[in-house]
C-alpha cells in the first residue's frame, strides 16, 4: 500500500511557498519521503513535516499581496443593476420578501420603542445606584406577603441609628389623595403626595423655581408642577409665596414650582405637601411602630452592604416593638429596580413587568426571523435560476468572496427598502399602538436610534442573505456550466426545516392568544361573590362627611337608583388590615392580618354579597358592637357555630351576627383572605347602584345633589366594574398585542409558503402536464403538490403544541383562580394553522392543476 506524505504539512508548503520554487521543493521532499518510508516508515511523516518547516524561510515565502484589483465603483454599479434586474424579473419573490421583512421590522421598531421606554423607567434619578426603598415581608397564614408600606417612624429611626443612611424620607403613596386645590374661582382636583423634607435630595425631580434645600422645610409649604400651576394661576412665573387653598379647609403657600414629572417616572403626582403636616393630622397611628401605611426611602452611602443593612433594619423594628411585630421583616431593595422587578413570591423577588419586556422582545425577534426565513427559502429555492450567472462569473475570474458580497448587498438593499416601508408602517400605526400600551411613544431621531436602526438593518441583511450567499457562491464553474447541478439533500431539508420553524412559532402564538383571551374572559365573567355592575362610586369630600346619611337618603329617592350607601373599601385589593382581632384559642404569637371593611347599613346588600349564615347590619338592631366575617376568616379562626360568639376587635367586645360567603376583593392572582365588616358610619366611599339603561339620567341627578350638599367641589366619579378591569390592564395589553403579533406571524409565514408553492408549481409544470396527459385528475394534482407542505405543517403542529402547553401553564400559574387547559385549545390552533396553510397553497395548486397540458409541454 502506498504511503502518502502528511496532508497538513503538504498544504502548508503549497500555501507559503513561491510558485517558482514550489514544484522543485515539493518533488524533492516527496522523493526523500518515499526513501524514508523504506528505511524508517514510522518516522517518515515527522521527518517530512520537519523538512517542510525548514523551508519556511524568507527566500521561499511568497508575497501575499493580492493582485486582484477590482474596480469597486464599477462593481457596485454592476451589483445594483443585477439586483434591480433580479427584483424586476422575480416580482413575486421580491414583494413577498419586501412585505415580510418590512412587517417584521415594523414590529421590531414598535416593540423597541416600548421596551426602551420600559427599561428607562425611574433611571433618571441621579442617585439611582444608592437609592433604596424599604419593603416589608409579612408572615400571613403560613405565607409571606411583601408590601411596600412601612410604619411612620421608620425613616427617622433609620437616619438616627444607621450610619449607612445618608438621607431617609417618608412619603405617602402617590394615590393617597386626590383632593381639591383652589385659587380664586379655580377649583381643580389633583393628585398629590405628602413627603418629608429631604425628598428632593433622593429623587431627581427638577425645580423650575425655588431652593431645593428650603422648599419643604415649612409644614405649610406646597410644591406645584408646572402644568398644575398653569391651570391654577394661568402662569408658572413669580408664584413663590402665593396661596393655595386645600379642600376649602386649609391654606398653603407656594414655595416651589416643579418641572413636569418625566414620562419615564413610575410615580406621578401634581403637587407635594410636607409629611410633617400629614403626621400632625394623623398622630394616633402615623407615629406608631405597629401601624403601617406610609412608604420609606433611603439614600445609602457608597459601599454599603445592603444585606447587612436590611438585617440591621429588621433588628431595629424588633427592638422598637419589643418583639411584638416579629411577623414583619423590613428589607431594602433598589428603587429603580422595582418597576420591572416588582413581584415577590414568598418573600423573594420573582419578576414583574420584566417578564412582558422579555416576552415581547422574543416575539419581535421571532417575527423578524420568520421574515428572514422567507428570504432565505425563496432565494435558495430560486438558486437554480442564477446558477449559470455564478458559473460565468467564476469562469472569468470572479472570486467566491466577490459573489458573497454581491448577494449580501442584494439582501442589505432589500433590508434597507424594507426599513423605509417599516418606518411608514410605524408612522401609521404608532397612535393606535400608544392607545394599547397606554404610553406616548415617539420615534425621535437621535444617535441612539440611528445606531439601533443601523444594527437592525445590518443584522437583518446578513441574517436573511447569509445562507443564499454562501449557498450560491460555492458552486464549481465547471460543474455549473455542464448543467450537472442538482438540489442537495441538505439544502432541501434546510428549507423544509425553516418552514417548520416558521409555523411552529406561529402556532405557539395562536395558542398563546387563545389562552390569554380565555383567561381574561374568565376574569370578567367569573362569579366574584359580589355584583360589581352599575355601581357608581365617589368620595365623601368636603362637607359631605357631616351630611353623608342625608345625601344617601336623597340619592335613594332618584328614579333609576336601586340602592345607595357608603363603605370604606374599594373592592380592588388590599386597602388595610389588622391583626387586632382576638378569639378563643388564638395563638398569642399569630399576627395574621384580617382585611378591614368599614361598612354602613345596606353595603352588603348593595354589593349582593351572599350570606352563608346569620344576618347583615340592620337599623332594627343596635349593631355598633356587631361584626360579620367571611368564610375564610371563620375557617382560619377555627370557629364552629360562630353566630352569637364574642371576639375582640382592638380590645372591644364584638358579637358575630353573620358569615358571608367568600368573595374576591383582590385580583384573581390572590387567594381569598380573611376579612370582616363592622359598622363605621365614617366610611368615605359612597356607592350608588343604578338600574341598567338609566345611568345617564341618574348620574346627572346624583351630580346635582352632590353640588347642593358640597358647593365648590367638582363631582368626580368612577364605576366599580371599570376599576376591576384595570386590575388586569397588563393582561389586556398582552391579549390585544398578542392578537396582532400572532396574525402578523401567520401572515408572514403564509407569504413565504405562497412563494415556495408558486416556485414548486412553476418548476414542476411539465410533470403536471405529463400527469394530466396520462389521466391524472385535478384533485390528484392538487393533492400531489400540497402533500409536501401538509407534512411540514403537521410537523410544526407536533413541535408547537407541547411548547404551547408549557408556556400557557407557566403563565396561568400566576393566577390562583384560572381556567383549565382544554385539549381543544391546542387542537383548534393546530387545525387553524393547517387550514390556513391549505388555503395558501391551494390558491396556487388549484390554478396549476387546471392548466392546459398543451401549455405545460410546449417547448420554451
């Protein structure tokens, strides 16, 4: 058996050696190698390699400077001309690629604007890296609930005892008050916050007027945003020292004007008052370490170990409460992370809005990828039309790299044209997109956007054109010009695999849309345990607090009003809780909070909450010491035959007169928690049940009565069912956007399938003619041409359904009350995709099957 010299060494020699020396050196080395094989067969290869390396000297190394000097300008013009001719010749492929890529790019741009806005939220604060919010983990019935509320003295305690704290601030929630501000005849309701003196040292809200170190020092100070100042005073200038009346009750003087709150701030407010003023009005609970409601923010010094700081804060709370609030564990979390990572599960951060950011980013990438796949498939499918072009160019000296550049240039040109069309789509659809996502997004031209668009175009062009460029440029000119090029098995399978991938993604999106729709529908139709329809709600502002019962009595006389009363809970989540309930057998260490529901007569009846046993509050009884629990509370307390038993509420004896059936006063993400009603005539929400179809007249008359009882206060109201829908605003947005994305994905996939089917029918036109001459029916021809695509879609269905089930199950896990996943959700999506594919392919196959055989077999 003949032994050959080492291939790598021989290739290396041919690579570096000058042409005029190569034949001689190579011949000598091979001759020497053959002699060495006879004497030292085991060493011959190593000796050959060593001899090659010895010739790697300057006198034998060739020049690597290329003699290939193409005329770049001429080649560029030539490539543009070839691209134009190909676009004009293959119009169907060109428009399919253009529409697919432009739709994908438009989707990417819209989602980019939304994602970029989400990622920028709260990032404008100058001290963002050291700015933290104090949250509390609260142990509740074997679970840990994370809340953003803390006790009132927390900020002062941290500032005094923790050297790590540079500044500490207490503030109310931004939705705490929506009160009336008055200047002259201007009565305007605005949203405000109470904040402590160092608020502007933590948060970078800019002042248009005023000294940031002084504006909040006087407890009678008020800061207005420019927009509110303009509405109140008609100007934003020279307002320092002006007086603003609050709720027609107190007066404050303007000490500063804030620039309007940035759009990328998660907290929105229109005015600021001092927390010292709030503390003075609510001393009984705000100064207690046991009550929670305000928020606490701290600016930590650089280098602070946050985990150690959190442990010290928890220890401080235990000391201040003498170990009586061990169920509460405060900890610090970076403030600007909470917008995206605001969900907590069992005391640990578990995502939040970032999940939707990731979801839509992936969807955008997938839709763009589907458009790129169309380009790849159609380009490689039509490769046979350009094979001779490749052969001729290679025969006259064109390098493979030149051909790769040509085909990549074509794809980049289409990507650039697609971007222009995509920008038009974005311009047309952005207003509607803003309505869906509830933002004011705009495509501003700046360096960041230009770089992002440039990267997207290059990435799209390379992704779409890389496979066709590498595939077309690899053919040998001799083989091409002899006409011996056949479709490679790998290329065929790659094209089929890409189609399967397209439809897999499309089917997953279809299933996702259907599941989200079903769950949203479930939240809207589920029996919550109370009736939320046609219930008008407004606050007992101003003078109404003293005349509430009289106003309710008059409202009940209005035609169309079924009932009216007042309550202290909005039925939209946790409004306030207490562990100040004691019952026989209670664990002295238990600190489970019961939801407080202050109630007036008729509230339970108005909400149509069903009683399991006992009665509701009635004027026929003296119910000032009566209490009503829900089923969850009775079960938690372990009481049997609870009616008539006595419990203590804040140390006062209360008799259980009734037990309601469980009802959802929080979103369906949460389980039903223990709750109780007790008589509280001071309840601040007035509720009016209006008969269906009579809302307009009834609201007008309620407003008239409101103005009579409370002159000077504008009447503002909302409906309970609309508030409930807002609990699922994120899911609503996902549902709506998913419909558009799924539709777009299936449209782009079908465009690609349409193009491939058209090419297949064209390529097999003579085969169709022969089959028809031999007696094949139109149906048989349609079946023949459709079978290949049917198999691909069926493969996509088999891949997509398990993925869809996994994704749907994971999303539904965030709901305590959820739909059951039915088999027909997934089967329906698969059948829908198959029918759409059949319809797409059928348009062409039916046309091809009906063609006259004579036209098929006619010579070119």
